[in-house]
C-alpha cells in the first residue's frame, strides 16, 4: 500500500500570504497525485489533478507541482474562503490512498 | 452538469447491514467508474473501493473486502454500496465519487450511524 504523508498537519496563516503543503509518497507514483479541498460539512472538491493540472473552475491562486515521491500544493495570496482541510490522493495503484490532511486556518 | 445524489441518512444497530445509493446524472454513466470513500467524525478520508460501471469489475480496500459489496445499475444510472456486519467504528459519512483515473465529482455524502 502506498502511504501518503502530508505536512504540516495544521497551519494558521494571515490572508494574502503564500501557503505551501507537501505530500510525500512512500514509493514513486509518477504524476498520479491529486489535491482536494474540503470545507466543514461539505464534500471534497478537486483542485489539482495529475500533480499540476488545474481542475475546471478552480481559482488560479491554487497550483501544484512535483513528481515521483514529492509533491506540493501552493496557495498564492491566501483568501479567507480558503480555510479548509486539504488532502492529497494517489491513483497510481490499488488500494487507492489519501494523505492525512492539512487543516488551514485563517488568523 | 455532473450530479451525484446519494440516499439519506441511516441509523443502524451493530450487526446490521446498510445499503447506500448514488444516482448519477449529467454524463454517460458507463464512461466513468464510481469510487466510495468514507470519513469518520473528525477524521480523514478513507478509500473503500471502486466499481467499473461498464463491466461491473470491482476493487476493494483489503480491510473492508469481506464486508462490502459495490454494485451498479446502468438502467437507472445508480451505484450502490452495501456494508454488512456493522460496528460502531463504521459510523461515518459515506461518499460516492465519479472516477476515470482521478476522482473529480463527489456526492453530498450519507451519514451512517451505528448505535445500539
């Protein structure tokens, strides 16, 4: 099973700063890594697919990078509405797995 | 637009079974598979399994394989998740989600509470 380790677990930041979340895979997964945003009491929403491809309708301040085992989600100029938990997810091999999540709080 | 509408909340006793439905619309049902993911209260996302809606092939998380069955009905464009021998730690929100390789659209979630 491929284990995805996210860091940090929690981040409290002020608006307009840049936020970086990392996801490390226990083995190489190519670019089969996707990022989701989940707000309280809502379903997750796809932000980035295949490490760096923005999903339709996602604001341009969200971007992704990486390949192999190390991946990054960047939120440029954080906005209040970005308060959420962010998850990475690999579709490289079964069983599919998710990272543990990173909660972003707005100060 | 793509929509996945799930059945309503359930309360079950330990040892019982639950079957959650997921009605898909806005796309060709058999072109995408359906993944099922659950989230225990205050916890992260756990992948449960996936069904190929074209041919019915499935893949399950090993820890649930003995208790879960995924099915789909192409005539009604509905996917189903049945979980048997329920335990208190199965209390969670259960999501269906459309998947080709990445999961893109998610249902609204179904809360299943297991309590005596």
